[in-house]
């Protein structure tokens, strides 16, 4: 607080006490005295401050009060009350009673009332009112010449700001609390080191961890897959300041033994401090919702539409082939896209139990580089428990997974990069006329129920074409 100017009250009036508080310390005083420190703190406050003596006269008025209402310190300090200048005459008695009652309770009390600006506007303020103990004058006197502790009446002070600004702040705080505790949207605040600083309740459930256990720890301790994409998005927002919206992140939780993939539709917003001259990045707010079921349904729908289209195209092409066997082989080229890496068509040998002959392979030109035999009419030398022979004998589909072991694939006379295999029998007119094999490499997932149904649909069409070509035993 700057040194108070002399007021009309004179050196012995209500303003004299404040002038002593605000006066510069004498050179011999040494370090800044407590009253000087108090004055500096009052002037640095971000809320308006008005102090009043027991008789209602204004004793303190800081710079923020001057900024909010326009009344300078020299015109405020020393006035006998707020009526007629800071408060309308009609409201003066009510405001004075409100302040006295709040101070009499002996605790901080928040009140709302209207003050007047210097240009005559009314401003609704929210004020925290507190009483000042008697005999608390900073200079050792109470302003009336009595020493401390002589039982003089105390005054009061109130710190105030515009009610609108307070409401905005409270709304922001309320929004933060709702997002972290009640909102279905998951929220994680990540600091500049890409470590969670705050975790909402919904986010805690989505990540499968306690809210406190993740704080300060790397995101990689929670996520097995997808952490690189998440950290890349966070770093981009921190570096550019541009928000990212509707980002679909696929991730797998580290503690999930089934390794289920989850899809989180995410938004990223950089947080900056409003207190600095230049915005200082405080971190990133990561807001997300789990849309796994929706995304999986969309993907499944897209896959089904694509597969139906491929089957329709394959059927149209097969209908134009004079040789039904040519149409059967054509099915492999159409359905392989997006489904598998390799496809083999093995036909049952007439009069030989458990014998299969390679009739077609797709794609061509790659089989010769691996143990898989080329279509040559020579019986394929499969081991006794080969999945193709098991499918031929059982008349049902067989799915196997080798875990990426090249020897496992070579032993089954499949390309060495094979990881997943599906063998389904070709059934026509109550007989098994062959086996259709689909193979997937390490870049694809294992065959599931929908894949099995699609493979059996393909096999039924191929079997009809093979039967029509007369390649089975009557």
C-alpha cells in the first residue's frame, strides 16, 4: 500500500492512524518493519480491501479497490462511512447493518451487496467480512491515543471482488470437480513430463487403476499397447498448443490377461497458466470415452459388407467360366483380399482314404519358395495329424495357431511365416470332396467365429463348383 495522503480529517482525524501505517520507515529503522510489510501485502492483493474503524470511518483502501470502483485512496480514506459515495443512500443502512452483523459473529462471513463506482454505476460484489480485535493498531495506539489493550472498540474489514468474477471462478471449480468425480467423460491431466497429475473417477475405471496409484508414474505402466501413439499426441499438443479432437486410440491394458483391445475417442487440450506474461504450458488435459463396442460393430459391419461384395463378384466371375473348376479356383483370388495371406485348394483322391491333391494355390509364384507344394496333381504328403487331414476325416473346420514358430509351419508344409491356419472341408451332396486351407502370417490376428463362418461360406460355393466339375468319386 502506498503512503496515505493527508485527508480532510486533519492529523488527529480518522486518517491520521492510516498515515502512520503507510509512512516510509526512517533510515535508522533497519529492516522493513511489520507495518511496512503489511502495507505491501495489502497493495499486492488481487481483491479489493476496505477497513473501517469502530466508528465506521474508512481507514484502509487498497489499489484493487480503486481499480474496481474508481475511487482513489485519497478520496476514500477518512470518510465517515460508505454512504453517499461507495453505497447509495437508500442502501447505506442495510449494508452497514449487514457488515456489523457479519463482523459480530466472530468468523469470516461472505456477503453480497451493491457498491457504487465513481461514475455512478452499481457493481454487485461478493465480500468476506471479518472483525478486527480492539487495540490492534499497528503503531501501538488505537488511533484515539490509547495504548494497546485498553479496551477500545474494534473495527472490521472486508475483502471484495465482483460477484460475476467469483461466480465464473466457482463455475470453473465446479466444472473441474464434476469432470473428475461425476461426469461419464474420462479426464486425465498430464504434466509436461507426460506423467498423470490428476485422474478422474471415470478415467480410473477405464484404465483399471486406483486414482492415486497412477499419479507421477509413466503411462507405460498401465498401457501395454498404444502408449506410443498416446505420448505422441500429448507431445504434439504440448509443442504446438493446437488441440486435437476425435482421435481414436487403440490400446491394451497391461493388467488385462486377455489383451482385449480398447478404443478411446480422445481429445487433447493444452493447459497454460493465465498468471504469466506468456502462457506457460502446465500440461495437457486428456479427455476420452470408451467407444470399443461401437468401433468393433462398425468394423464388423464394414468387413461383412466387403466380404459380401467379394463373394458376389466371385460368383459372377465363376458363372462366366465354361470350366466349373476354373470358377472354383477363381473364388480363391477374390476372397483372399483382406482375409488371409495364402489359400490352398486340395481335392480328395479317388479311391484313396485320407489322400489330398493340391489343385490350386493363391497367390501364385510364392508357394515354390516355401515347403508348400505347387498345384501339380501329385498327392500332398501331409503328416498323420495334419489339420487338413483332420478336417477331411471329421467333416468339420479345424483352426490352429503356431505362435510364430517357423519349424511348426514347415512341418505342416506351409510357408515358414505362417502363424494361424484354418482348414475347412468341401462338402457337396453329402460327401467331402476336398479341403480348403487359409493361412495368416504374424501381422494378422487368429481366426475367430466370424472368420470361420466366412470360410465355410466360401467352401460351400467352391465345393459346388468342384462337384460340378466331376472331380469327386461318384
